[in-house]
C-alpha cells in the first residue's frame, strides 16, 4: 500500500516519524561538531556563543551537562 492510498493524517504521521528519526540519527554528530567549534572559539578567541546555546538556555535532552 502506498502512502497516497492512506488518509492524509497517516501520511503526515509517517513523514513526521521519518523526520524525527533522521534528526535523532544526526544529533550525536551535531553535538560533536558543536563541541569542536566551541573549543576552537575558546582557544582562538572567536565569536561569542549564540543565545540558543547559552548555558542558561533551555537544553535539549541530548545536550545535558555532565554530572560532576
């Protein structure tokens, strides 16, 4: 059965699920690249951290500070 034979609500759910799965797969690599960029900025005095990633900003579940 193709997606076009499903009701529109089901097709949107399938699309949403695929999108979420893609984001979840890419998240660890994103965090690693972000960590590297922030380390370089700190080392070389680069630009400031954007408000979206400021320590006081609400964090996503995959971006929790380490305990300790």
